[in-house]
C-alpha cells in the first residue's frame, strides 16, 4: 500500500443552484445534481435543475475547478424511454464531468453515443460485489461505482482490492437500508418507488397529523409512525416506521438515523476509497453548506495526520443537528460480517 | 450573521397578536410579487395557483394568510382552512429565510409545523431554496 493515498473526493448534493454554490463555496470537490423530471431518484416538485440553472451551475463549479456529475439513476420505464435518452443527450451537451447511471440499457446508449463521456454506476444498480462492477467495466467502460450502504468496511476493501474501477461510498445522510435499487416498500404502499418514479414515499401520499399528544405520519393512509412531544421526527419512509410485531411496537426494520462515517475516515482513506458521497439533494442550501464544511475539515484533518486523527466534538455537533431522527450511526460499515 | 435562539417575550407577543395582521401580510404578498416580477423568485404559478397559505408566527401569535392565482399572490382571508399551514417561531422563520437552518432540520427537531398538503409544502420549500440571493441586493444579509 502506498504511503500516501490521495484524499477521497468529497461529492456533495445539489437540488438547486444555491445549494450547488453552497457546496462549491464550502469545499466540495464534486457536486451531483439531477434534472427536473423522473430520470433521477429525487424527483420532488420544485427541486432540481432546468437547462439554464444547470448551465449556470456547471459554469460556477468549473470556474472554481470542481466537477459536476449528472444523476440519471432511475430505470427507464416501459414504452417510452426517450426521456432518459434525452437526459443523457442533455448531460453530454451540458458538458458534465460524468453521468451517474443505474440502468444497463442506458449505459449502453451512453457508451455508444458518447464514447468520451465518463460513466459512473449508480448505487441504484445495486452492485455489491467486484464481479458485477468488473462486468459493467468490461461492457460499458464505467469508471466509478457507488456502493450500496449495506457493506461492511472489510467488504468494501474486498471490492476495492479486486477492481480498478474507482469506488465511491456514502459518508453522510439519511439511510436507505435495503440493498438499494431493490426496495419495494414504497411501491407497496403508494405504487411509486425510487426506481420507477424517482422518489421514495412521494409527498402527495404523505399527511402529517397534529394530534393533542403526538404527530402522526401517514403514507397513503397507512400510519407509519407517531412522534411524541419533543421526540425527533424523520422522513415518512416505510423502512423507518414503527410496526407492531408480535404484540410489540417498534422500529422493526430501521431506526430513523443518519449515516456518519467521520470516525472511520482514516480507514476509508487507507483502503483506497476514491470518493465519499453526501446524501441529500432534497435538502436546503443550509444543510449542504454545513455538511460540506464539516466533512471538508474532517477529511483534510485525516489527510494531514491519520494516526492522530480524532473527531472534533464541534463536527459531531454540527452534523448531529442536521441528521434525520438526530441519531448517527456507522451503518453497516462497522458490522463484523466478512 | 447569527440569529440568537430566542422567543418573543410574552408582553411583546401579546401586543403583536392583537395588531391586525393585514399590514404584515400585505407586505409579504407585495414582496413576493416584487421578487416574482424581477424573476428572483422563479416560480411556476401553475403549481401554486388556486391554493391558500397560512404562515403562523407562533411566538407573535400572528397568522398571515395569502392566496395564489395564475399570476400573483394576494392577501387571503383567515376564515377558510388553508391548503398549507406553516408554523414556527419568528427566530426559526428568520433562520430559514436567511439559510442558517434547513427546513428539514427544523422539522425533524419539531420546530417547524407543516400541516395540510405536503406536496404543496415541498413546492414552497424548494421554491425558496432555489432563490439565488447572490443575484440580488439582499445578498449581504444572507448566510449563503
Ligand atoms: S423505504 Fe427505505 S429502504 Fe426502501 S427505498 Fe425508501 S428509504 Fe430506501
């Protein structure tokens, strides 16, 4: 292992032009964004970029020497896949630094049409092993793969040791606990899911009920959770609901927590992770600014002196305030599975 | 700029709560219309048209009602149930507007109450987030 590894790229989310600028201004190496339609997995009303804001954003990032990735990470649906093809054409015309794709049909389209366009394999592709990643490299020349948030650090290392495709991992943000891209919970409750419609638990199905005692979250009429006075709330996703199982009501699948890998940064650098991704294109510029600034500081500190790296209380404080459910976890990374 | 964590003192709140809410509400809709006209607020009115909104400043006990049609905002009446109801203390509204705090964060922390049409709430939130204040004279007031 070489003595000094380059620092992983810090990849930050942007759902709007101000968020993109906040990411760049606070030290993101790379920003990722989506277009205003269902070709990306954060297809929320009023969010994302049109041609003009994308142009402005890309110009701003490039002016500051940063990169821009375009996420086209839903699966092209049914009869009409022209929207997805057009999104790829648009990305190529805009001059983004890479396109993040999940659908292998789209990978082929992009590879055939734009041989010089850099392709990243989305987390939604659900590639959890090096064989899948190497196959995508052989077939479509993908340059980077984003790993689902279900692998342990050892497993991530395994993947890295057996591929020369760059590996990107999630570093901070709300957790999506299923092997991403394969979760049917949202479809089950609403008929729409991240892969098909670009959104988990679409807002039009969500109702917040303010009762005397508690705040209720309903998804298409189904009560998902109730938060007592003063209890931190979360996104109304089914996986983070409380369910009655054999007479016990509890978070049967996952607690509403946020992933935070700060304490593992030295190991992440050591095993050769190429990029660390921050979740949250749906969040505001204030979130992007705070998370980017904090992780930039932490990454730089780990890069300067890995041995003596320690998480500063101020960093933890800054991030825990922003976290969903206000709890942070290392997710699968520190599980003992091999 | 940092907004201290304070709630309005009760006496002040009592006075504010008794004042008619029409002038502040008028100021709000005028500002919105101005921002829209100058294309700072890049709003797709078709998404908001026909909807009524209520901004409830909890510590001032002040409720601002307004409605949207195809091309502008106007003062609404406070007798109907709004399609979207947003409630928070003044300091938290200020934090959101100045981008010191993310609305999701305030919501998770139960400092922001959203009732009614959740999708409409998301549209409004994303609309405010997309305003590029750096293109306006208000820039120096903004955190980002
Ligand atoms: S329900 Fe949960 S695990 Fe499934 S896609 Fe949504 S956030 Fe991910």
